[in-house]
């Protein structure tokens, strides 16, 4: 396994001179060197060969002992120096100070087919940023991250990627719901891949410490290596850089809203500077359409990161990034203009996204009202978001409307006549609106099915894979992995996964509620 190793991150950014792997405040550095912890009995459970190919690793090589040892942290690839990144962040709206890679260790950087990839292990042991934690991860959260990051990629949503999922062979103590009942679980390691793992918090930490010299070094590096099309670093370029980060962030979140994905913990240390979905912790997918839903038990009281609030949180986080970049720009107006544009763009792009989900391609001044009426109907009684929008492409006339989508409604037999009347009214208005489009039902169906997925990683599906894996059966991991490679395809043989959440999963841990404990 010969990899084309590069060191742009290590060579261009300041290193922590303290080589001890002890928990501490790290000043004037973007990273600290840290070696992965050797594990007792590592075993590779699954490899994304698609991602391996991107890195120049063949199928034969992924089956080798060397691959297993490198990607479980038991062997360091020749002439590389693993490291953990230093960053800070706002958590649930409050400044948390230094955070950093508490259980992620970056192995190396690969250049392949004119693409640059950073490769890291999540759950590979302690780093100077581990605080009170052990730097490890469990199989439960690792399966969720591995499956979801690849599922998001195939949905067409910007995301970090996953290369491999492994058992460490060690047991890890975790208190799943923070209720004082810890238990041992199987330890696991995910190999994650991205062009960069830099976060908003990477910039915040230098600004908070008035380390403007290293703030500039980091921003210049980011522009030179990830936004080089903007030109050489300068005040004007810093403004353009912030503008593009804002645009990428909004595009990512609009995509989340499109498929019903709720990140669960949108702290500024979990916001990628490249606009990638990053850090799959207590995430979830909407089952019933509900703007107020969040899967995160930690956020249950205030619901800061609920589905309907994600675009607002994206803006709030961008305000924090603007504050961090201000010392380089020293002018408020251009930053304010970009933040205001985010609000304008959100209204435009959100409308366009919903129009596409409904098969509306001509602009009509009444579309916003039609969409708002639909969102009201969807929340009158519990209605599965994914199933509703997927089946909607089969609509042809108002009589068939409710008949087509009723399978998406939980307990349809209990729905009142009043609610049925509201649905019938909506479908009548929808039919009239579709008539102005002038395209065939077949063409509209093809377009709608390309933006409304049939298959997403429902919370209970991930939990079934976790339950099987805990019992030593890893087949369901691969079944779901293959299913989610083609989320917009019909896949008749996988029809069983196109179904509402089963009743047993309604209040089950891992299916309806999750914590940051992983």
C-alpha cells in the first residue's frame, strides 16, 4: 500500500512544541502531535471501496494486515506524524473555550488524482484535547457515523466521508443517557476522510486569544489551499472567503432541510469551513414532519438545534466566524452585508428547494402560500416526511391525492373528517397549480424523484444494524450501506425499508432520542 503523502497542513501551520500527550491548554498552535492508542484485537468490519479508490488503495490492499493496522491505529504509516487539531467553539450558544480533537487523530494527508485528502481516526485514543474523556468511541456511534456520512454523500449533500469501520477489540465504558448507569460497550474506530477538517472554531480560538498572527497564518493557508480561486490573501480576499463560506454553509443546510436531516449539535466546533456536514453525533432523520423535532436529549428542553431552526443556527454560527475574522478585515460593513445576504438567500433558496420537491418549475406568486398550507397539513397529524414527498410524484388528480399519500400518515384510520377536508383542499389547489406547468406527469415524476429520496438512514434502521452488530452479526451494516448508495432509485427488492417507523421504535433509545455520548 503506497500512498502519495503530503504535509501541507503540518508544514504551513504552527505546531505545538510540547510533545507530551497530556491534557492542557495549547497556545499559538493549530495542532499537537499525538499517536493513536494500540488496541487489543483490531478487526475491520467494513470498507468503503469507493473511498479507498479515491485514495489510491486497491481492494486487495484493503484486505491486508498493513491496512488493518494503519487504519486501527496500531501501526503508523512510514514517514508520517499523526496529530490532533486545536480549536475552540460555542456550544449550545455559550463560549466553551479550547476544545480540539478530543478523540480524533489525523493520520496523514494524501494527494491522489489531483485531490488532497486528510485522513483521520475517530476513537483512536487520548490527545491533549481529550479533557476528561478517554478519546475512544463505541461501536454504536461508529456505525451511525460510518453509514450516515456515506449515505449523505450519495444523497448529494456536502459531507466528510468514511473509509473504514473497525472494532478495536477493547471494551469502552459509556453512560448512554447520562443517567448514572454506565455500561461497557464494544470499542470501535472510524476512519474519516475530507479535504479539510478545519472548523469555524479553528479560527475562533486564535481570535479569542488575540493571536492575530496565527489567525492570519491559518486564514492564508485555508485560502491558498482550499479557496485559491479567490486570489492571493488580502483584505478583499478575506471578505470573499467569508462570503463563500456563508454560501456553502447555507447550501449545506438547505440540503439538510430538503431530506429531513437534523444534525443535532450545530456548535461552532462542528461547523466545517468547507461547508461539509461534519461530526455525526446525535443526528436524526425526520420521521413525522415536525419543525420542532430534535434527536438530541441534551437539547430536549430548549430545542436550540431543532429541524426548523437549523438555518437560523447556521447564521448565528456565521456571526461568530465573522467576529473571529474581523481582526483581519477591520471593517464591519462588508461582513454585515454578507450576513444579511444569507437571510435573503435563505428565503430564495428555501422556496426553490420546496418548489423542486413539489415539482413546480415555473415561478408563481402563490407558491409560498401553497407550501405553507402543505406544511400546516403535514403537521395536523403525524405524517412521514420521506414517504409523503416520494409518493407525491405519483399524483395525477385531486381524487387520488390522499389515496396516494395516506400510507405516509400514521394511524390514518383515526384521522378526522376535518383533517381529510383540509388535505382535499390542498390537493385541489396543487392540481390547479400543476396544470400551469405544462410538463407531463412522467417528466415531473422523474424530476421530483431526483430530489425526494426513497431511502434515508432512518434512526431505527441504524439501531437494527447496531443491535445485530452487538450480537456479532455485521451483515446488516453492509445491507444498509449498499441500499443507501442509491437513495433515489426504486430498488424494489429493498421495499421493506420504504416504511414508516415501527411502533417499537417510537420511544426507544437510539431511535427517537440520542445523546452526545459515543
